[in-house]
């Protein structure tokens, strides 16, 4: 088995908390799909949720909690 090199494969932007992670993901991938789901297990269609949608949902839930 080949030993892995210690050199960097790609540059990484450090994040220190979940908020920074969400903000960065939205900035870089706003219109890309963050996740997909079905409302019911037997549904044949999936609902697409973008990173922008995710950020908006997190903000709504944060305001609801506080």
C-alpha cells in the first residue's frame, strides 16, 4: 500500500463555528443543492433545498428560538 503524502491537496478556509460554516457555504454555493428530501417515503418526487434556502431556514429558526 502506498503511503500518503503530507503535502496539501487543496486550500482550506478555516471556520470556527457553525454560523461561519453556513455563511461560507452560502457565499460559495448559494444556488447549488445542499440536500434533497421527500415529504413522504412513498413520494416519487424530491424537494431540492439550496444553500441559500438552508441559510434562510436557519435564520428563521434562530429568531423563533430567541
